[in-house]
C-alpha cells in the first residue's frame, strides 16, 4: 500500500469517527437541479463531499451569487459565500481546464512538481478565494472543479439567453443593475434632452414627439394613442455621472454616460411584445436615441439663402461612442480585411492578459502555425527579422527557409501549457505576415478562420466574463 492510499484510508476513518460522534452524515445526497422561484433562477449541485447553491442571472438581475458547502475532514462544515465579483473573476477563471496546469483562478501552489515542468503539485496546493484559504486533498480539488464547471455552464447559458433576447451583446454594463451603456454626452447636451422630454410630456399635446413621461432626472418613453407605438412604457434612459462630478455636474467638462434600462417586469412579458412597438431592446433603444432623438433635439438646421426654406436636420453625431464589447465568433468573415481584424483583436486580447495560463491541445497550437505557413506561402516579402523574433526561431534569410523552420516546429508540437504572452507573440507574427499578403482565396480565408477557432472561443469566453465581472450597485 503506498503512502497516498494509506493517507486516504486514515482520512476516511477519521471522518467516519467524527460523523459518528457528532451524529451527522459524512456525505451529501448527490443531486443536481436547475429551477425558478418567482423572478429568480437557481442552480444547485451536490456531490458526496461538495455542494453548491447559486443564484443565476435573469433579465432584471444580471448577476450571480453562490454558496459552496464542504463535508471534507479538513474543511468540515465550511461554507464559502461568494458575490458576483468573486465568482466571475476567481471561481470561473480557468474553467474547464485541468487544475494541475495552474490555470484555475482560485488555486495556489507553493511549489510545482519537480519531475514535470509546469505541473502544479496538487498535494501541496490550496484554495484561495477572497480572504478565504482552504487546504483540501487532490481528489477534492478535482471534485470542486467539476462542481464549478457545471455552475459556469449554467451561468454562461443564462447570460447568452439574456443577451440574445435583449440584444445587449455589444453594450457594456453599467454598475447600476439593469442598465447598459450606450454612448457619452456632455452634461449640457443631456440637459437639453431632458428639457425637451419634459416639454413634450405625453399629456401636454398630440404628435409624434409627445412620447415622454415627464421626469426631471431621467428620460422615460411612454405613449398612448400613438400611430407608431403601442400604449405603455418602452424604455428608460439615464445619465451615469463619474464619481467626481456628481455634486456639480453642470460645472464639469467631462462626458456623462447615457444608459438604457429595460422594463422592470420584463421577465413576465410575452415575446410578442418585444420590439419597437412595445418594449425596446438595446439595439432599438440605441438606434432611436442616436438616429432620431439626438438629431431632433441637438441637430442643426441649414438654410438655403435663395429659397429661404428649411433643409433637413443635419445629421451630426453628438458625443462619442462607448467602447463596444466584441464577440469574435459572431463576426462575419467575407474578405481578407475582416479576417485580419479578428486576428488583430485576438492578439490585442492576449496581450492584455499576459499572465493567464492555458493548456492548449496539439491540434489547436498546430492550427496557428498552419495559419502562419499558409500566409507565408502566399507572401512575396515580409519582415523576416521581426517574425523570427516573435516565433523564437533562428534568423532566416529567405521566406522558404522560414517556412522550413516553422514546419519543423509544427511537427514537434504536443499539448502545451502556455501563457497569454506566448499566444500574443504567435498572433503578432501572424498579423505582420498577413499585412504583407492580401491574395488569399475565400476558401483559404475560411480555412484560416477554422485553424484559429479555439482561440476565438477562448477570447469570447473571457470577454463575456470580464463584461459581467463588476460590482453592481442598487
């Protein structure tokens, strides 16, 4: 009997003795369930030793919280209560990866396995989430990862459903729950919009622009007996101030952020009522605000000196756009430039996350090198010194020599643990090669997109988690 087996037997014996003395069960009842109560959705998963209960995101509450329970000797009856920020940034970091490769955000190890490079010694690892630190066994670490990954699956499915219905994919969240950032305006421009909405209260007149429920703090779209819109509320718009200008907003030169809020009882609205006529999604709200409301209130009119007749309102975009959220898997690739755009965004993402750790399968790494080889085969000239430096190969004198060196690397590749910095270098090399080459066929472009699919999906997963990893305020 080896040492590890002997230790497990002793721990089980001690656990049974403890349970007997305290008259408690030493295991949970195995169970997994997804259910809804009222306006909230819940997920629970219990293994024999670890249990988890969580609140899942809903349309009017896009955050999560969870409690993790243990029936493990070293963490007997311990309970971890995690808020949205901790769940998304630590618990979900590195999901679906084998913990021994060090990519999990909640796992710390004092030393790596001396016999194998870049392998965590899980027997000497511990959990660290927020201010909590726990030491559990290697088997229980794997069990915890299984529970977390199941939770993450349900969380991601919930978020994607919300985004599909509300069309909020590209809009960042405000810290105020149920609000999404649309654009920036100056405080003076916002004041003009507010005054216009108060002046055009729905009860003050009849016409296309009498569509507001008077409010001096935010804009509420409300109609009745309107030829374009049905009766009721359609959307709310707020101004989100920066913390240092809240007290004296009229004296600041800083922009304020305009946010869109959907109807509070959205959860119980029939799908047929979603759209321009009744309850707006983020896309409808953004297009109306920027293409109709702003030009109407802030747009300038030109006059023809000869005819003295008004011309149409000049379409000037006031303010500035927010930085949109981009999911690469949703982007259409129909030409070479759209492919370069995706690869540049990939490179920028991994450059911004240099310390993230990934365990990448052989075929996915080979896909990047195959992309590089494909572009090199069509290139007439490239910056050989730059590319060789990024790919860590000896300086080559010709493109053919570089192709030979990269082919050798590709053929030697196996599953590898690599950080974001290493992936950044690979895509830097690919980007610079592509800039020297624009003669790939549409079939070759499609093939190249397939080669990098793993990294596109990893990018989108991390972007989604980053988008929702904020501390909401009520």
